[in-house]
C-alpha cells in the first residue's frame, strides 16, 4: 500500500518551517529551497503548497491567521461576561510569547503588501471591527460611542502594543497592561 | 581645480535613493549596486557611505531619524501653548504623506533588528518619553498620571495609527484623528 500523506499535518510542518526561515532571515532569505531544507522535505513536496515568494508569504500568513482565529474563538466560546471575553481577546492579540514568530511573519507581510500597494484586508482589524459591532448590537456600548472611531483607536492601541512588546520597548507588566486595556473598555461599555 | 563634492548633499541623494529602493523592493532587493544605479553614482561613491546591507539599513534609518527630529524641533520652537505643540508633534508622527517612505524604511529596520535581536533604542519612543517627562517636570500633567504607563500607551497609539494609515485601514479624517488625540491629551493634562 502506498504511504498516505496527512496533508493537514504536512501543511503545518511546512508553515512552521516557513515561519522559522522568515523569522531568522526575513522574506529576503526565504525561498522554496531554504524552506524545504528547514522542513527536511523535497522541493517537490514544498512546491505543492507554493511556488513563488509571493505565494510563500500568503501561505505563511494564512496559517498565522487560522491560528489566531482559533485562539479567539476559544475565548468567544467561554462562559465569561462579554467584557471579560473581549479583554481576554485583546490580551491574546498582544501577548508575544507564542506570537513572536507570528508577528514577524505579519511584519514581513505588511511590508510586502505596502510595497505592492495591494493590502485590502487585515485580520486583526476585522476581528476588532466585528467584536465592536456585535457589542453595539447587543446594546453593551454607550450611546455616544462612534464605532468607526473606536475601531481605529482600539486597533491602533493593540497593534502598537503588540509591536512594542516584540521590540522590547514595554517595561510594564502584563497585569498592568491588562488593567490599562480594561480602563479603555470601561470607557466604552455601559455601566 | 578638482571638482569638490558636497558631502552633505551627496549623503542625502544616496539616502533618498536607498529609501526608494527599499520602498520598492524591500530590504531583500537593496544592495550597494542597486542603490548606486538608482542614485546614478558609481559603486565607489556609494561604498563611501556603507558597504554591507546592515550598514545600508543603519544609514537609511539614521537619515529618517534626522529628518523626523528636524520636524519635531520646529514644533517645539513654535510659540504655541505646550498642549498644542504636543498635539502637532503627535500629528507629525502619524501623518503619512511625506512619511510613507520613512515608515517603510522603519518597518524594514524594525523587522531586521527583531531578527537580529539587537534593538536597543527607538527614536519615536525616546521622543514621546522625553516630551512626557518634560511636561511632568513643568507641572503640566495631572498628579495621578503614571508616566511609564502613559508613555507605553501613547507610543502604542501613535505607532499603531501611523502604521494603519500607511496600510489604508483608517477611514476617518485627519481632523477627527487630531480630535481623538486631543481627548487623550486632555485626559492627562491639568485643566
């Protein structure tokens, strides 16, 4: 019997190899060849998932988004009150431990898309937008809140924090950051 | 008489060529050769300023910082009240028109430094930190303000906004962003 390939498993192995190469050498150093070497697979096996550097980056980013979405869904399925859920999601988006490589892939992706002038959607932006729209619909936000402005504000804060933690520029503790974000949510939530 | 080279002028020409190449092709596509071609200069003339890709990036970033610092100093020398000055500086830091290329260089620089684990200082962070320390010293900030936390908060907000404007994710007008930042300053300034 021929050996069966577990495609989902292999896809993840190649994604992690791709992330590692991007994290170590940047997009400039990432090629089908270098990733095949990192994953200990043949060129052909890797080419099945992407062939050009652009496809490589889309592939790597897609897996980052899937992973982040999965973690967010877990928070949304918890039985905590909405404000706690949102706070946990925001912390999830800025916590750097498992996120370090994800953020590096994201940085390369953003740089690339800005260069090519073809950035259309961004997953964290969509997540924050959707959460705030849902909260508004559920009547959980103050009347005077301008949704469009709060999305811009909260998204800027979250991405700025995530980036600066990654850069080593944030000397305050995780619990204190959580407290600051909670104050922001207190500002927009009804009592 | 031999032709004299205006070093300051040439330095700027090479910096702009370097920015253009990075903005167009990313750090991966930037080499002494490609920059010499962009600047219409000999390899030797460019090598006078940098020889390796790392030096190239440091050179490009240094010129970005000089330019930003110059613009900030102009605001500090104005005769406007402190809060207005600070607001103008914050807007300066996020305005993307002339900043687009600067931000692209900055993104490549940050990615590179994170990869090499050698980021130590960051100029916008230092600017915001210094401004808030000065305001505190001048007695212009509320008693209860925790400086360390406000630096983290304001810096995250500014860099997040700058990045998202560059990414085309900010649908609200410049004047509205100014208003949101003013509200943030109102929160920390004494009446």
